[in-house]
C-alpha cells in the first residue's frame, strides 16, 4: 500500500521480533509446553496469553483516546466484528484439532524455528497446504455460487 508511513514495514518487523522473542522466552514456541497445557499438566500458557491480552486490551482501549488515527497509517480506530457463523465455528474446530495434534499454533511455529525446532517445518508445510486448500475450495464455491446466481 503506497499511502503507508515509511516506517510501517520496519516497525512491523520489530514487532515480529518482539513477539518471537516473547514466545521463545516464555517457552510457548515449544510444542511440548502447549501439549502439556492441553492435557492440564502445565498451566503457564494461560498466564502468557492473558498477560498479552491485557496489555493489548489496555493499548486498544487507550490509543483511540490519545490519538485520532493509527500512528503509522492514520486510519481511524474502529471495531471490525465478524459475525459468529458456521464458518467461524467450523474453522475454529478444525484449528483446534490441528493445534491439539501438532501442539503448536501458527505464530509459535515460526518462533519455534528460531529456537532450533527444524521438524516444525512439517507443521508449517501442513498449514500452508491447508490454507491453500481452503482458499481453493472457497474460490471454487464462490465461482459456482456466482454462476448459479447468473443462471437465475
């Protein structure tokens, strides 16, 4: 996007570095930690997630009051709610099964590479393949729906 602030990409990169460091430091980039959480053996993960949610929640509550627009884009702060529908329910369930089987979620998978877990490449390959398959399926169903609407 050409209208973005010149520091947008470097700051997104720095944000990713901080995020990855935090995942590695808290051991959330290790699949066995996530699997232990899912088996109720290690409850450290909720503290990390809730801590991040509290910091983000406070920032998103205060920033619109302190600034008129987003610092790097100038866009207005606004809520973009997605309706709770069948796609959200099915997608969340499929995501949860994948998370439970692999013990890793997408952000932590990339951080896991950084802490030396090279076998996570199999999970990343599966994520890319699954996302591609879903995009292909969705585009085919949208094309089919558009053709059916045009035939009416």
